[in-house]
C-alpha cells in the first residue's frame, strides 16, 4: 500500500500494490454537501470521485436499491448496504454486486461529519472488473432447497459421527439462513480462521468431532477436497448458509459456509468463535 496526494481534488489516495485506490482521505479539505441525508450525500460523493475510486458512472445507477435475492441479468454495480450513525459522524456503505447479488466482502463506504454534512474519507474493497457466469435454473432451484441432511453431506460430518449416535452429527445441524452471493475462490481462505487444510483421520480429534480440541486451535469440520474444476481467483455464484451445529467441547456454535452453486462444494467455512492466550 502506498499513498499519493491528488493536487486537483486535494485528497490523499491510498493505493494497493496493483494501483487500485483503496482509501481517499480528505484531511485538509472535507467535501461539504448540501444533501438532505447522508445517503444522498454519499451518492453525490461517489459520482464526484468515481474516477479516483476506479468506478464507472454506469455502476452507480442503483445505489438506493438492495441486492437481489436470486440471480438476475444485472451488470456489475453498487447497491445499498446500510447507514450507521455514531455521535456526530455517519457511515454509508454499499455492496458491490454482480447478477444483482452481493460480492462477498466487497464494496464501498463513505464517512461523513454531520451538521453540516462533509465527507471525511471513503474506503473501497471492490474487486476489479471480473467475469462471473450465470448459474442454471436447475442449480438455483437445487440450492434453494438444500436441507440439513444435504448440507451435512457437503460438510462431510456424518461419516465421522461418534459411536452410539445413529442420527450422526447431522442430527444437531440446523440451517438458519440461505443467501445467494458472488464468491472469489481462494484455496488459502477455505478455512477462515485456520491454514488451508483438509482435516482427516487423527486430525478429527483436533477438529472437535471426537473429543477435546488442542489448545489454541479453533473448531473446524472435515471438508472434502474442492473439485479441480474450480479455478483459483475466479468468481462463482454461490450459496451462503448460516447454520447451527454443536461440537464437543465447544457446545452449540453458529457457522457460515459458502457452497459453489454448480458443484455444491464448500469453498469457505467459519465458526463464530475466537480465543486468546494471555496473562493477567
């Protein structure tokens, strides 16, 4: 990451190693707006600084809309995520979308000082222009109907159920929410909080399926290998599934899994836990 100063707009620009703008800082000259609300001011701001942020004005036509719930034929654009206010500041955030669906962990945010509204900074986690292929109707329909038993099979947990439990580990699995997203596949990020590894054999003890976990290690599941048909760094339509599953010794945990739509392979897994080792 390196910083430059744009003398025309009087703004500091932080760029990543590929030259993409990731942050604009209006330290000397906040951008004052006469808009009635932060959301209107954010739309005005993004149009004004589209070039510096690497945006096309055609991508800003639906800033007031939310993402779609199913894939459509919509092009790459930005849609409203939310607005948060704290003391005298407000932040307006947007999803990056493709096919009407949110791109996982990609978007824009603008911070304002209120009364009067003045933009102080903006951030971009957008993915550079990419290609994503629409899924088949059959794949969308199958993903919408995925149930706990099917999800358990994709997580590869039933074959490793503890003895004496005829229902298997899937018996305690409960799907809480399904959402279509666009996901960029990266093997190193399959396990959100661990190194890229497929847990198998003796490692199941560490995973928590058959006993106590090793100190300092977070719970995981014995995912099967991802098919070779999925290409590193490519974008795919996927299904994000929030679910609940108990693992000893952690108890009931909330998880998120992302399944690539065509293969239903799990390409991302995260339990909502964390730990720390320290001294008092």
